[in-house]
C-alpha cells in the first residue's frame, strides 16, 4: 500500500460523509481515541494532581492544566458528534475501546505528576504534530488549536522539574518517578507495522510510521532529561 497515494482534502464533516468508508473509519478511530484518552488523563492524573501540588501557585497552574485537558476532550467529543459518532463511543466505561495503558498507573505523588507532564505530554505533542497537516481539515484544525496548550503542559513539567532538581532530595524523587513511569510511554505510539497506521498514512491523515514517531520521541525525551541532569533509563532497566 502506498502512503498518501490518493489523499483527499476533506474540508467539512459534511464532505466526510461522501468519502470512502476506509477514510471515514480511520478519521473516526483517531477522534474516538483522543476523546477517550484526553478525558481519562484528566480524570486520573490532572484533576487528582491538584491535591498533590505543594503551593497555591502550583495548584493554580495544575487547575489550568486540568481545565485544558478536559477542554481537549470536549473539543474532540464535539467534533466526533459532528461526524456522526455515537456519544457512548467517546466516553470511557461506555465503550469497548480501552484507554492507553499509562492511565492504569495510580498517581501517588507530585513528582510523578511532574514527570508525566515532562515526558507524557511530550508524547502527546508528537501525536498532535502528526495531525497538523491532516487531510481531514476539521481534525487538522483541531490539532492546530490544541498544540499550544499541549506545549504549555510539557513546559509545565519542565519548569517544575527545574524547581525540583535544585535540591538533591527533590532531584532523587523526580528521577525515581521517571524510572517508574517511563517504561509505559514508548508504547504510546502503537505497534510496529500497524495496519491502522498504514491506513492513516495512505489517506494522508497521519504522516509518519509508529516506529518513526517512537524513535523521535525517545530522542526528544533523552534531550529533555539530559538538560535537567536526569537520566532516561534504558527500558529494560527502568522498572528496577
């Protein structure tokens, strides 16, 4: 199959209805996935993190992050409804589609939340980047609207990481949080030689293979942690 061999440029949800079934189904899969994972992440990480935030300032910024993550769900949910997707298919617990495995991690500390924002939201940035030139324009436009907020969330992680590493105890706790969380993150990009990814690229919905995105993510994550004097552990060692 040749990637992007016959990519249409679909400007509205109404136009989407006239496109081939494979194209429509592919767009639906991406919107459903984002709607589910944005909501699940807000519920299990961002909102609970407000209680862990150590200062009023940190709580304020965490509330902003939570608000924006819930907002991302709302935007993808609304786009899905415009596309004709049943509401229950975009709500965790009401659909057979499972959220990403990272959301099964029980958040217990502020350091873990900061590590999630530092490295988990970096993975989300790559996913959104790959939609910035999507052939389904409503999804492309939503990605462009979402990107500044995703960058803010990653910067939130970088800023509070910088604050933590000012003490040896804080740096140690943050490094331990990274060691616990990082093993789950490369799986964010799906399996190699994915049939879904092949279809996404065929229709110009996505631009890169899962393998390319995973390699890019690992390189960026290594750069981010190195700047902070932290170590991104090898996956085989990360859980030790």
